[in-house]
């Protein structure tokens, strides 16, 4: 478990040669366009690096995060992304997830993509 900002670059902005099967990330916001946000610029960089180095990304966002932009953009939903939440997101976010091949899981319901 990593908490707080971590630099995952070689100093020249290139990601270090690391690999993770899963990047499990709690986010501060997810827009209907599928863009993921957080409140900290250093954390956004660390989150993006982990998403780039992981085979799969598990994004955790309760429904209060839907439609919300925060200070720093992390990235966008992608085919290797699973968004887990407790309430059904908007139709626009579900459509965007389906368009890029991301999976949305609502706790207590069957998975959809």
C-alpha cells in the first residue's frame, strides 16, 4: 500500500521500469467524459504513472465523485480500467466507459461494460 505522492520517473520524466498487476486508486472526481481527477498535483502524477505501469487499474469512487473536477487531472478511463462505486453513474459516464472498453461495477450488482 502506498499513501501519498511518490515519484515514479527517472528524473527525465520517463517512467521507471516497474510493473504492477493492479493499480488500485481512490479518486476525487470522475466526469461524464470519463476523465479522472484528484486534489493534489503530485498525487495525480503518481496515479498516472501507476496506471501506465499496471496491467489493470481499479478506480474507487463513491457517487459523490461523479461529475466532479478537482485540481489535477489524472487521466481517462481506458480498456484496462474498472470503476467501482456504490451507485449507478450517469448514462453519459456509462456510455463513455462502454465506448473505451472500461468496466463499471456497482457494489451489490453484476458487472457491466
